[in-house]
C-alpha cells in the first residue's frame, strides 16, 4: 500500500496535475479533497469532469464518477461488492480511492482513447416500455445505426494510421527529392553555360587577338568534352530520380485525399452521433416525466377516493345522508376520470405497440423484396 501511495504522489506531482503533494500531506487529505483529486484526474481524460466538487451535489458526483469508471471499464477488487464500493466512494474511503487513482495514472494513454471512444460507443440504456413509443423507437434505431457507422469509420481510420504510411514523412521525402532535383537542374544549367563560354574562348583564341596555340586549343577542347560528359552523367542520374518521384507524388496525393475523406466522414459521424444521443436522451427523459405525472395523478385520485369512503363511513343522520350522497357523487366523478385516464394510457400503449409491430413487419417484408 505504501508503494502505491508513493507512486500516486509522484505521478500527481508531474504535469499536467502539478499537485505538490508529499506522502504525509496526501495521506491526510479529507474525503472531499480525495474525491476532488479523482475528479481532477478524470478531467484530464475528459474535460467534462473538470468540476469543482464544492458546487456539485455529492450524489451527482458519485453518479458521474461511477458512470465514467464504467465507460473506462474499471474493475474493482472482486471481494468488494458494488454496494460497498459505491458507499466507500461516497465516503472518500482510501482503500477504495487509492486503487482507482493508481489504475488511472498507470493507464492514462490507453484510457484517453477509451474515454473518447466510450463517449460514442457506450449505448444509452432505454427501458423496453419506453421503446414502445414509435418516435423513440425510430430515433433509437437511427442512433444504433450511427454507432455502427462510427465503429466502421473509426476502424478504417485506424487502419490508415497503422498501415505504416506516414503522410508527414512522405511529404518530407517528396520535398527533399524535389529540392535535390532543383539543385541538379541548377547545376546542369550552370555547367551548360560553361561549354558555350569555353567555345567562345576557343574561337577567340584562334583569332588575331590571341596567339595561335595548338596545345591550349586541344586542352580547352578536352575540357569541354569532360564538362559535356559530366552534364550527360548528371542527366542520366536525374532521370531515375524523376521516375521515382512521379509515383511517390501520386501516392502522396491519393493517401492525403483518402485520409482527408476518412477524417471528414469520421468527424461528421461523431457530430451526428452525439446530436442523436442527446436528442434520444431528452425524449426518454420527457416520456419518463410524463409517465410519472400520470401515475401520480392516478394515485392522487385513488387516495382522494379512499378518503371520501372513510368520510362516508363516518357520516350519519340526515346531514350525514346528504353528505354521503355528495361524497358518493364526487367519488363517482373521480373514479370516472381515473378510468378515463387509465383507458387513455392503455390505448396509447396499445397503439405504440401496434405501430412497432407494424414497422417490424414492414422491415422484415422489405428484406425479402
């Protein structure tokens, strides 16, 4: 345990955390401060977890951390039950939090990727009774389709990244070869001008201004031949480079275009998936609230009816008879409203189930068309 604490302190003192702990100060942290450290570490994996716990409700903090740990696939000790783990996290128990911190800090790079993918690949859990709503069912189908599309695009993107073709290196190689080509061309141009100057010099040397010298003329002719051979040699060396450069340039253009297209598709799918998940979550929350409101209203009517029955039992005499009739009338009206609400709720549910069944029948039929 001491070695684990030492490792945690050393890692937290490094960037990007820069906590300036020592073993004593870390060990003396309160439960709230210890949870804040966990939240800070999670915040480096996903910016949405950079939260000041002083302004967050404790239950929300626990739900948020537990949900993210599930996305990261953290597995506590098998001897610890889920209830004990949750309660220990809520209480800031060192025996629960220290292993979490050690695991997070040892696997930061892998967890960053897992956190990013989990944002899109961890499916929303929708109760079956809510999926009977046709609109919700359609949105959820679109959501699942987007998740599968995201998986395919991400797999394709990883295949390109792991194919061994480094676009930046390829571009650098092309630039280096083009620079070498330019240097060779300039040298050829310079050397091609020298023979002309030497030929002019030779012609001048044969005139009246310069004494006739056969040896000098032969030397100049030999030098011109040497320079011409050098130019031919450089041209021959340059041709394979140009031939090699052409397919590399085409390959770089194709890989760059493919990479940009995959990246664009990847970003577009991520944005659509995030929007769809948010819309689906809002629809589910709205239906849950509507269902809860209906159930509360039915329960309230039932409670009022029960109270009215008690009042009837307590009533007596003529006054009690009149009161009894009035109360009975109110009971009948409320029971009538309650039956109407239940019938409406049943019709809505039957209609939704029928629509879902009809959609599935059409979907299966279209597969055989």
